[in-house]
């Protein structure tokens, strides 16, 4: 069984820990987190071994960045790259309930939790996170570091940009797109293209100022 280090002691890390323990995919050695108060603490039985800067010490372990924000995941991956960790060192964690058909592709560092569905010819980039019960329909193309909260439904032929965030139970109409680092709010119904960096909410979804509602794909 391959060893695994989880980066960041987050709720997502706890979900991944439970998933891989149940499936036997990996032996989780521990977690790394920059919060000094977490040093020596155990998270659901897994020890916090040190800070993120300690990752290169674990030369025989895969790593997985467990941060919900795509921008923050990207920043950590860039930091680890500078320290010499490259794509081959990243694990891909997929719940056993997820059965990607032939013709689908899932990039390294991605996390797919329980009951995520990929129908046909779906492409997920690297370091994509899909929470439980997300549905990707035929020919969807998802860029690196995108995040999908629980229950998101994506129609066929949709393009999701790098670092985009789609909130819980939101939906995206077929053959539309969500731009890079854009945010789609909880329960929103996207019927037209969302430009890069914008925040859209509502039914049908429309743009808003994210600061007015405390939204946005921040860290």
C-alpha cells in the first residue's frame, strides 16, 4: 500500500482520510499544516507531523493538497513545486462509489468524494475537488484547481475554468462556460457564460459584487 501525506488539516482532509482508510487506497502517514498550534495534534487518529515545508522529507510518500479553495490549493502546489515536488508525487483520491467510464480522464492531485458521477468523455484537470454527489455530463472539460461543492450538476459540453468554484447544489446549463476563478453561488442556475473572475448567484444566475455578500473564491 502506498504511503500518503495530506497537506492541510482541514475538513476536506478529514473526509479524504475517512475515504482512503475505508477503501484501503493509501496508508496515511500523517498531515502537514502551517498552523504551529496543530503541531503534534492528531486529526481523526492521524498525526500532524509538521509544516508544509516539511513535505520534501517524505520522499517515499505521495502528497495530496486538501484545501477547499482552488486559489489556495494552487498556491500550495506552486510552493511545493519550488521545493522540488512535481506532478508524479501527487496522489489521486477517488471514492470506490465513483466509476469513471472509459474515455474519461482525471488529473493528478484530484479528489472525488462519494457518488460523484462522470457519464462520458469527461475531462477533469489536475487538483480538481468534487464533493459528494456532483454530476459531470458528457464532454465536460474542467480545468485545474476547480472546486465543486456537494450536489453540483453540470450539463453536457460545459467548460469550467481554472480555479473556478461552484457552490452547493448549483447547476450549469449545457454548452455554457464558467470562467477562470469565477464563483457560482449555492443553488444558482447558470444559463449563460460566466466571465472570468465574476461571482454569479440566483435563478437564473446573474453577476453580483461578491464583497456585498461575503462570497468569492478566496483563501
